[in-house]
C-alpha cells in the first residue's frame, strides 16, 4: 500500500510555505474523524474468483452460441448464469444499448482494466465489481451515453442512461480504498508554494486529482477551490493560484477526487444538457472506492448519481469513500430508506443539494466523515428580497421540481433523527441545511409524521464554512426555511419553499425535546449557526471570521464555546463582526463557559451597536420587548476592547429601554458578584444607589441582590393594546421605594409590556389621566416576587378589582381593601389593595405562577407564564367623576 504521512507536494517554482505543521485541527472542539486504519480487505468472497463463472466473450455462454453484439437492442444475461466480464470481453469504443441481468443471474467484472460504454443496465439479479471484503485494484471505467430523454429505457419509473437496481436486485462496486479520502492542510498553502502539508497520513498516488477548498468568504461569487493532479514524486503538475489557509483556528480541506473505478456520463452528451448518468437502487446496494463524474440529470426527480430509492430498512446498504465530481444533480439521495451508511465520501462541484434526505421520513441513517465542497444553487440563489426575516420564496414548476435547490447545501437534512458525525461542508447557500417540513413530501406525503419536529439523534464533530452570504439571516449551518405544499389559491397545492424564518419545535414521544449540536465548528460565514425555533443546545462550539456567530433563541443553551472575531487568516474581511445577539419576547438563552476573542473597536463606527460588539440585543421594536431572557456564566474576554463587551443601541423603542440580562458571576462586568445589566436608553434600570452607569455600553450595572426581572402587560382598550400606535409616548413608569434614585423612569407607549426589577415599587402614570378600566397581566413575575404598584386616582374614587388566572381559578375573585398600606405590604398581596385617597396600591404577585425555569449549568432564566397559561390578570375598574373616559388627576408621586 502506497502510504504517506504529512504529504509534501513539491512544486517546480515559487516560494516555500513556512511555519510548523499543525498537529491538530481545533483549539476547543473535537472534529470527529474516521478510524485511521484501512477497512479489512482479506480478499475473501471475491465474485470474480467464485466457481461456476462463464466468460462473456465465450460463445458457449450464450443461448444463441454467439457473443452479443454492441448493436443489439437488448443483451440479457442467461438465466441462472454468472457471467464474467474481462478486458477482452468488451468491444473497444462501442456503445452497448441495454443490458438486463435477470433475477438469479449475476454479471461479474474481473479485477482487470476494463472500459465499457453503455446506455442502460437493469439489475434484477446481481451486478458485482468486487465485494465488501474483496476490493478491486484494477481500473474499471463505465461511461453512460444518451441524449436527454424523459423515457424510461432502464425499467418502468427508472429513467434512462444509467443503472437501475430493482427490489429483487443487488449491486456491489468496490474499488481500492484511498484513506483518508479527505483531510486538512497543516500549513497554509500560498500561490506558487513549493510545499503542501496535510494533517493526516494518506495513501494517494501520482496521477490522481485532488481538490483544495477555499478559505475565502464568498465561495460561489469568488470561487478559490483548486483541483490539481499529483505528478511524479508527489508533486502537483501545476502550482496553486490561491491562498489556502491552515492555522490553529481552521484549515482548508483537501479531498481526493480520483478512484480506480469510475462511473461517468459521457462528456459529449452530458455536459451541455446537464444530463449525466444515474444509479437508482431499490434493492441492495453497496459502493466503495467509486468515482462518479458528470452524473445526475438536472431537475429530474430520482435521477441522481447514487440513489437509495424506497428501500425501507436497509442496514446492509452503504456508500463508502466514493467521490462525486462535477455533478449535475446532487450526490447521494437517501429516499424513504432507513438504517443505511454514508461515510468517508468526497464531493466537489455539485449542482443542487449534495448529500440529500429526500422526503423527510428517512431516519436512523449514518452520515459520517463526508466532505462537500463548491455546492451551487440551481438557478439564482435566494436572497432577502422580502426584507426582514422572510427571505424569498419560490414554487415548484416543470423545470424546477424542488424550489429549495435555490438554497442548495452540502448536506440537506429534512429529518434530524439521523447520526451526523464528522462531516465538513465548504460553500453552498448554506453548508448544512435543516429545512422545516411540516409534512413529508413526494412519495411519503401522507406519512403521519412531522419531520421538522424531530430532534437530533446525534450531531457531533461537524464543520462548515464559506457560506450564508446571500441572505443576512443565512448561516453556514441553517435550521430554517420551510418546504411544504401550499394549498392557497396562489399555491394551488404546489410545493413551495420559503428561505426565511420558520420555527421548529422538536418533540420526542410527545414531550418537548432539544436539538443538540456537539463539537461544531463554523468559519468564514455570514452567520455561523442559525436556528429558528425552540430548544437548541450548542455544546462545544467554535466560530471564526464570521460576520455573526449565529442566532439562537427559545430555550437556547450555548456552552463551552469560542467566538473568535478574527483569525490569523490575512484575507480581506469587509464587514464588522458580532458576538451573540440576545433576542426579544419569549426567547430565552443561557451562555456558559464562552470565550470571546479579538473584538476591537472600528473607528469608522460611531454607534456601538454597529461596531465589533460582543453582546447585544434586538432593539428595533416597540412591540417585541425583552423579558428575563438572557443569563450568563463564566464568560471570558480574550483580547477584547472592554467597551465592546456590551452594546445597547440607544433608540426610542421599548426593546431598547427594557433591554437587560443577568451576569450571574460578574465575569462580564469584571467584578465578582451577580449583576443585572440594563439599558441606559432611559434611567429605568438605575434602581438603587449601588447601580452605576457604563456610558460606553449604554447600560447600568446593578448588583442583583433580591431582584429578579419581572414582566407585566398593562392593557387598556384602544389605548394600550397590540393594535395601538407604536413609539408615541403616552405616560411613564417610575421606580420608587427606599434607596431608589430620583427619576428612575421609562416611557410608556401604546404597546403593552413593561420589564423591570421585582421587589420594588413601580409608579404608573398616563398623561391622559387615571384609567377607569385597566388590566394588568403578570406574565413573568415568579411566586414570592412582588411589584409594589402605585397609580394616582382622585380622592373619593371607588374600586372594583378582580383577579383571574388563565388556567387556574384557585385565586379568582374580587379584591378587598386592606386596613392600611403597611398591612398590604405585610400581606401576601393576593386579592388585596389599598387606596389612601391619592394613590391606589397593589402588591402584584402571581399566585398561580408555574415558577418554571430554563436551567443549564446551574443558572436559569424564568419561563413566561403567559405562554404557559399560568399567568394572572388583575383588572381594576375605577368609579370616579370621569372626563372623556378618564379620571382626572395631577401627576404627583
């Protein structure tokens, strides 16, 4: 076996690469790799050595006593015979039309150099080129010929120009194993370099082609992948043109494209029409050491280079260490087939999704240690023409059966309940895509599952880079988009793909479940990891040179992570980098044991929210306001400007005024202790004398003490409601109580939602006067926490006050007046109030709160009771001498 460690490729001219070769690919994560040893190849069960073989070129093999002619329309292998094809069996240069292997018969290829040109092969029996324990070492080239046609010349529903394996049939194709089939550089390769080093030992050979992937941002727009041929003495026959980075942060991948057995579409009738060969397997299929070149038939469903089709459970099926090169339509489709193995494969220059789970019902497959590079969309890439988070949408049509191909990825995972380990994606609209399918599609359309709600089975040690730039919300790994049958008038039942925000809510056995991503690396991305939906856990994660680390919300946990704004890769980086964005209403996130590195001030940015900021929030909206959503623990800042640790954009919105998060250990503040960090867009979060401002963050830092973060919704018909005007100031809420600084206040607008510290006084004022009918919903006020509510009313006002739980009626009923303010404060606050002739006082608490927490690594955020149906609403009806529906008052606190 030809074996090399730290492959050195000597070029004829140029400068030598410099630097000590790396010995590992990552600082923090573990990118899983295939076992170092070659697969056992004991040369047993060799089909070409079995007894009872009849030679193709022997006339006695055939019932007519004549060797078939290539001009025959159909050549049928004799019934119950095993026919051996050798070098001398095939007429050189001739194109065979259709070969049929009946059930009970077998067509066997010898371990000899063989070239065959053929149009169609139908396998009802067996087609054998080696076996799993007997790989062939010779060069076998099968070229498929045929102009574009929609006819089914192989078999019914199996198309033309390729191999169709019927349910009764089996195919085995096993060439020499080259291992590793792909690896990573260990030293940066520059244009004209003389030496290229790789991380792993390989047994590649002179004359073979390799691909070196890009380490630039824009793979599709500025492709810098390079294919080179290994010459004599392990040197490339041409020097490199582009920079291929290999640093401690990340490295370019290097994949072997050549194999000794080749299935290819003929150049003459494949290239222009993008109508290559294809292999469809409904029975048993095992492939290893096979190159597939110019294969796939663009936009013809089911016509892919390799395709496991409607197989059900197929634990013996596999595709190992194959390569897919210049494919017109995908690489591999696993279609309504489970329990298969897809491992150690290399794909380069692919149109449409590459490794592809077709209908959304495919489960318990293993997709491991595969490389996908330079994956391109079919037709124009989807952009963000709809604005916001909506992206773009498109429908299926006669020339585009899967509209999602306009957002093509190296890995297309329609059902997460599979084992996805050790893969690498370079380029694509996104690298690894988890589209949301509310129902299966295609042949599985009526299956009673919701693919988008399946959790991850195993997702471990995968990486993706150089992707996501067509949409600002796109990512190198993207759990978003929606693929479904649109039954609207416009959709007319057609398949539609929306590239933007669609949320998944994973479940398992009827219970909420998490989607877990372990040891994940992203680099050179628009967003590294973007998941729209609930309950993501990203544990052991690295992001380098990405515009934004990603998007996680709704019970999200990021743990043990490294977010690196800039690596040592000297490529131009045209955009500023963001760390982690806390979302708004209902989107809880816990960050623990996270290191942020190399974030530095951009002097061209006057707004900190546009700078290379580490922690920031959604501050654009007056409607979607933050709650107690974000909690931090053990956050480290390595070579980060202190002013960039936190940024709160100073804009006149509720989301800016109420922005907040909890620093449980002071690791962000820089002083031990537990702190609430709140916006300084208003003075609202300056709640005691120990608080201090951070003008560079536009924030207040306050010791947490006994405080939680509470949320209430004040609702008044036509005044404060979801359909009321945004941004217009109609009053204010001011903190009060012992030790509270003067004028700790925030504006009230027509949109409901007030977020603030608990166990303190909140004075509520509306400019129009005191409301005669107002509802106060405690949407996030945990039991044993209180808001001491005060509102001014005219002397003599009478009150009817009621409490009501949304789903728990235990504490429903009318409030009674307390004997004194001190008595109210000493009580549990349930169904009591006090009016002193000037102010109405309520000790607001939620007696039916779920007290539910999202807990990870010993820290928590509170769950929104309103979303759980465990909220509690206090309705205040005031009887006064009203003017225009308001009780007239003067604002005196």
